[in-house]
C-alpha cells in the first residue's frame, strides 16, 4: 500500500489544492483532493481484472471550478456540510433560538448553503500504518458561517486497506450548540461510464423511508413494502425508475439509531462484475439516481448527464432540526460528533 500527493491546481484566491492518491495491493486506487474533500476517482478492477474509474469526477481542478459545472452543480464526490440534505425554508431553532440559512434549493436550504464544505480548502495530513493508508482533512467553520451557530472544528479521514475498504470517518466539535450532518456525495457507476446506472442492482436493509412532500419530510416513517421504494431484495434501479418524475431521491431508514457500524446495502452491476457494499454508523441513506446531473463538455468530450451515477449518501434524515422525533443532529460543547461509513469494493460471486 502507498499514498502519494501532488499539486492539483490553483484556486481563484491563489491557494493551492492538492491531490492525494491512496493505493492498496489489489489494484484499487482512490484519489482525493483537499478542495471540498472531494473523491475525484476510484480505480477498481472488473471481473476481467481491468481497472477503471467507478465514480463521477474530473482529473483537473479547473473542471470543478468551471462555470458550466457550477451552474448545474451536482456536488460530485464532495463532503457535504455543515448540514447535508435539506432544511425546510432554511429555518430551524436550537434551545428556542431561531436560525436561518441560505435558501439555495427552491424554498429550502441544501447541503450547507451557498458555500458549504464542498467548496472549502481543507488542510491535509497523510499517514500510513501496517493496515491502511490515509489522509486526514481538517477544516474550521467559524461561528455564523452560512448562518450556523458555533465555531465547528471538523475532520474527515479517508483510509484504504487491503480488504478493499474505503473508510470515511467524520469528527467534529463545537464551542456553541449547533447542528451537524456530514455525508459524502460520490456518484457511483460500476460500468465506468459505459452505460447509465439503470442496469445497476441495489439492495438495502431499509424496511422504511421518510415520507416527504417536495423532498421535505412530513414526519411519517413509511414501510417500503408494496412500493417502488422496496429494495429489501436485489432490484435493478431501472425497474421502476420511470414511474418517478425525477428518479430516486429519497432517504431510507436504516434502523440504526444506536450508531453501530452496520451493513446498509449493496450495489452491483452484472456486465462488469463489480459491487460495492456499504457499512455505516448513520441512521439513514439518501439514494439519489442523478436525474439532475448535467451533461458537460469536458476537454471537448460530452460527459455525465442524467442517470450517470447513483449517490448512496449515508446521513441523518433531511430536515431533522425541525423534527424532534427524528435522530438528533444537534451537537453541544463538550460532545464529539463521530460517524463512519465504509464503501467496500469487490466482485459479485
């Protein structure tokens, strides 16, 4: 196993972004930039032993900064914060104090606001042990940033081992009571972009989902049984996708309120033989099939587009600050926010 780093590019403010490459002994290589803590590439072998990138991403920083990309911003591979997913009307209260964040997704606050963690330059520190290689990315979000209370010191640690496990560990501490809901927004395509994701098969442990109207939870937890949202047995994403106006974009309930690291689901694709198993301490997983991913011209070639990838965003539920019945996303001084998700890459049996 090894980890290397190099310059990825220069931001408009003159700061330099770096690119870290984590490689194990099984032909698996993960590239991460400290700009947005973005996973730019995961090179994984198929059943023939041929490696290819199975996440949607770019090999140049300038592509992430381009107007074309930002105008249709799909958050490719980024760490989302301070609050992943939506907060209704950007409004919530903590201990009777009202707070308001930017309204940047219809009438709602989405993925941390106008300039969330996905657009920040994180500090990077690489490390290696006998068991894994990794990079710890750190960022300090000041009190009032994007309307959030408290100065939040946050870290995201990516590690890769020879079990083909890409681990993402989140930690955060605050000096004032606040809300935190961090996730990674990688889009997976196990055909390496040769086809869209409709032929991928998904299985989830979730027997329920958060009922929503216009992507804001109503508060009801609804069974998936006898609905198009039932992935309790392996099902192709394309089987029922056309019955939904924008494909899948829904929070599934993982029955994991105790925060144990548990198996959450499995994504497979037959032609490549690739699969990803998901393990997480989080109580929910947002499955988004990328209906709104834009088609972009990158280096003269058309790239991405609708259903180019599927995001498996392990997280707390949307709009949790306004639903006391949901697992809490509040963090108080003296407490430590700790969550972990593992994406384990492999081949189908």
